[in-house]
C-alpha cells in the first residue's frame, strides 16, 4: 500500500513538473512570436537577434534562480536572522542586483549592434507589454476558476 502511495505521489509530482515545463515553453513560444511581430524582424535580423537574446535570457534566469534560492527564502524568515546573517544577506542581494545591472547593460550594448537603437527601445517596450498581457491573462484565468 505504501509503495502505491509513493508511486502515485511521484507520478503526480512528475506530471505537475512536466505541466509547468510545458506552460513555460508555451509562454516562451508566445513571447518569441510577440517580440518578432512587434520588432518586425526580418530573417537576417532574427538570425542575429535570437542567439544574443536567448543567451541574455539564460544568464538572467541564472541570476533570478540564484536570488530566489539564496535570498528570497531567507528574507521571509528575516526575524530569525542574526544581524551578521542579515548583513551578509543584504550584501549578497546588492551583489546580485549589481550583476543584473551589468548583464542588462552588456545586453543592451550587444543587441543595439544587432538591431537598430529604435528596435532596441521597441524590444524593451515589447517585453513590458508582453508581461502586462501575461499578468492580465493570468488574473482573468485565476478569477474564472
């Protein structure tokens, strides 16, 4: 009986993980289409743009995971931290913020050599528009359940 429960739990967990991965892949596909349309990327621009953008996104995700794993969980329990632990956590937070800023600056310098400055600004706006639409859709779906 215990083995059956464990198997069911593992299947449910793996299904949940697979579903989340599928959701992220779907969101990513929609984001690629959205950005391509908003920037009116031609074939040559797209070939040069997407590798730079994808590399940036991967590095950005690494920093987000680092922040989440090393900081966010501990901040929730800030009352239990010693002053020294809080100082170390704050220093780590500042370090990650600085790494993100350096990454963003580097990306904008690289991408503005691949696409025009105007399209680079459109990219920034398009990413924000996509996030807003995604959040709006999420709220609508959550409210409807």
